[in-house]
C-alpha cells in the first residue's frame, strides 16, 4: 500500500473510533463526537462478478461497486454480493459504493474491519454458517441508505458489531425471522452511532433463544424517540412474515439499561 493509501486508511479507522473518543479536527484538537466522518476512496473498481476472499485482504480504502449483473441497484433477495468471504476471512479498509448489490456475504466466521457502505443495496452484509461456534466481527466503519436492513444474520453463532455508524436504515441488525433453517443467535452491539431515520436498532427471535446486548448506543436526530432499540419477534422457518413479540429491555432477550442509550 502506498503512503497516501495508508494515510487514508488510517483516517477511515480514526473516523470509526471517533464515535467514542471524538473527532480529530484540523487544528489537532479533539471535539465531542458528532456524526461520523466518512472516508475518501483511494480509487474505484467496478465488480462484475462476486469476488471470493480467503485469508486477509486489505483494500487500502478502494471503492468497489457493482457493474453488469451486480449493477442493477435492485432490492432482489437473490442477487449476488460484491465480496464473498470464506470461513475465517478478514477484509479491511474497503468502501462498498453504489450499486452495492448484496454487499458482503460471510460463509462462516469472518471479520470486517473499517468497511464502509455508501449506499446499501439489499443488505450491507449477510452472515451465514451453521456452527454455533461461529463468531462474526464488525469493527469500525459505517453504512448509509439501507432501505431495509444493514446487517442480516442468517447463520448460527455470535455477531459482534462495534464502533460503527449507520445513517437512514430500516433495521440495523436483524436475526432472520423466516429462514428455512433457524438457529439461536447472539448479537452484541457496542459503541454504535445510529442517525435517524431508522426504525429499529436490532430485531431478534425470542422463540429461538436469541439475545441482543446493547452498550454505548448513540441515537442522533430522533427527537421523538421513535427508533426502537430492541424489537422482539416470533420467528418461523416457513417464509411467513414473523409476528412481533414486544419491545424493550427484559434482561433475557433484550439486554441493556436506559443508560446504554443516549439521544443527541
């Protein structure tokens, strides 16, 4: 990576962690964190067919965007992703531009570090895999304009998302409500900046034993407090639309205190 690319990657990383420690201003002083600073791409690359990733791939803040079959910009549930990660893969410092297709798919445990979505397609990332020991990690980054979900959790295991910013979305993280194969899923959210409009931070299925732990959640611009921190559902494996099962902290399924949610 060139020195300029390293600099841009560092800027993106600092922007993500700035959610908790404040933004570094031109003067070099710190100010209270506001809306996340979105990174500038080091270049752009069209992607006409899904890129398979194994091991560790650092893109140096390159923008990837869909073209050809991946360039329709639709909400099609069956469209391919820009990146497909093999179990154990790590992707760093990349911007998913527009069209974004179905973003990133993780076929098993994976790590997404400092990944940014400029205009989410169907979902920003989908987490798959049948092992309850799978751990999916999202650290740093952000996503905008997710008309449905930002993160779709279809597989088994634990999803940890930290130091992340989301702007204008339906649901930030959703445990699949009607997948053909269902699992118990654990979701941990820590240091998240959610900018209104957004409907729900997390949605989980109580009948499958899901749980969501929320810490250091900052909701920006939601003066009427319309955004639901934790929505509970009765999930199914028939494909039917799941029914709601209440909202709010309960210590079992939705785990957070009032102090874990801050409104700005």
